[in-house]
């Protein structure tokens, strides 16, 4: 899978992309992640990418020229155009189903905003899919792009090394239940014991217990957080 990230701050991605899972996935050729600086497509000695909004108002907007030129150049760098995704708080809220769908693409292109966002003609010209990572405002699209890359990358075959674990994660698999409680050593911690069933060696009983716990956890989340 190829992932292009278009940003004014490519250096923000350095340690993120070198991290264990992503670093290994890139080294193994499972994911090809490329960073492009939108500023490289700006004109003039100052390479200006933003300007004041017409009609007044606070802050600066990303001008359409450098952004559109950047996207078109990156898209043309490969025979397969990527699915263009614009990170924006007004976009569709990212969820695991969207992540699963993105993980099936051979190429995605993530467009990160900054300042007060994009001139509207960026949307009109490029018609991207708009993605939000939640109902709050970040300073830029970079952290949102990292969220998308992290969530998508772990679903690319071979990245996790144990594919079934992604199926068992919360929001995943056929039933999309929340994962129930999990335990590791020691068997007892400050008087709190690991449930006997997990030590029983009876795989059928363990699977049934885990399913019941997942149903409970899902119910609890729905009733307490919605
Ligand atoms: C400060 S925000 C602009 C907010 C914009 N003025 C508004 O009110 O919708 C700058 C950039 O951060 C990114 N961003 C901020 N919050 C986001 C979110 N919840 N999800 C995705 N991207 C976000 C977008 O790329 C956005 O263009």
C-alpha cells in the first residue's frame, strides 16, 4: 500500500514513521509512505502558502494554488491515483469501518490543513473525501493524518504479524463488540485474581466467557457514554 502525506510540517512525522510497527512495515516493503511539503509548490521567494480571508476574520487560510498543485503533482507521480482524503473537522467522523475500507485501497493521499483551514476552492477543485477524527479542533491535520495512518497500517496484511488479533480488537470482527477484560501475569495482584476460567485450559469455556464479557463491555459503553 502507498500512503502519501501532504503537509507543511513533514518533520512532525519523522519519529512517528520510524516507530516499531510502521518502521518495520516500511522496511519490509508492506507500506510505502511518502511525505511532500506543500510549501514546495508555492511561488515567490517567500514561498507563501497562506493569506488573509476575504471578508475579514481572524487567522489565515491556505491558498488554493499551492495545495491543488501539490495534490496534482503527487497524484501524477504514480500511474494509480490515490484516494484523496482531506483532514478537516467538518468531515465524516473516522470509525473502524472507514479504516477497514481505507486499508483495502492500494493508495491513499492524506491532505493536512493548517491555520484556519483551506480556501473553499480546494474542495471544489479536488473533491476529496473529508475526514474528521472527532468533534474538536486540532492546530493542524498532521496529528489527524497520523491517526489515520496508524489505524489503517495495522490492517494491511502482514503488518501486525498475527492478523487474528485485529479481528478480536474492539469495533472489529463480525460483531464489532468492545474487547472484554484481559489479564497477564501475575495470577494475583494486590488481592485481585485472574478469573479461574482463564486458567482452566478449556478453550470452549474461555471463548464463551470472553464473548460474554465483550457483550457486557459493549453494553456498559453504550449505557454510560451515549
Ligand atoms: C485550526 S484547524 C481549522 C479549523 C477551521 N477553522 C474550522 O473551524 O473548522 C486547522 C487544520 O487542522 C486540521 N484539523 C483540525 N481539527 C481536526 C479534526 N477534528 N479532524 C481532522 N482534522 C482536523 C484540519 O486539517 C484543519 O484544516
